[in-house]
C-alpha cells in the first residue's frame, strides 16, 4: 500500500493475508467522525488482527497512523522500500521460501484478553466524551464486546 488508506481502503486491505506498505503510507478508520462505524469489515477484521482494545482505540481516535504504528499494532506486516510492486513480490517470495502459509483473517479468533469489562468501560467513557449524541462509536464498542465472547465452536463470536 502507498499513500493514504482510510476507511474502506484500509478495510479492503484487512481482508488480505498479508499487508505491506511504503514508508509514506498512512492508515485509519475515521468513520465515527461522520456518525457511522467502519462498514466494510473494519469492526470485524481489525479486532481479529490486533485485538478489540487496540482496534477500538484506532476507531475512536479516527486519526491516521503511520507505517511504524501499523506494524507495532500488528495490522501491517512489513514496510517495503523502492519500487512497490517489486518489493511486494520480493516479500511474497520470501514468505513462500520460508514455508509461511496463508493467514485468513476470517479464520482468526479475537483475543478475549483484549475485551475485558474494564476495557469496555474505559472505551465507552471515551466514546461518550469524544462523540456526545452520536451512537456509532458506542455501537462499535458493543460489537467489540460481543466479539470477545466465545462461540460454541470455541472461536470468538463474529
């Protein structure tokens, strides 16, 4: 990825098995500032990749983050330099040589430790403070709370 991947652009990337980015790329999920929640998979895929707490922090902040932050959070796998296509192909070839397989976001579970009652309470207070009279942020938090609950198959609920 390069440039700015905000909202739906980032959400499409979250569906990929791996994500690489150029050094100048920026990422974010700013939808709550418009009174809606990320609607193209951000509230489902991001918590599976980085946990509910970090995902909701990113959603509630509604500010873009840089590549280093994306790597630290865990939704960007690598920063690539030079010509983007060639660097991405080199990254994919290195994965193939190492035997690293696919990582389907849809098959990942949410870490239940990332969605404790204390975390939900803190994020709810933050959302009410930042976005008074807007329900989207609170809706995202309630969805995150449900994702932390275990389903009958032992995977996080979606």
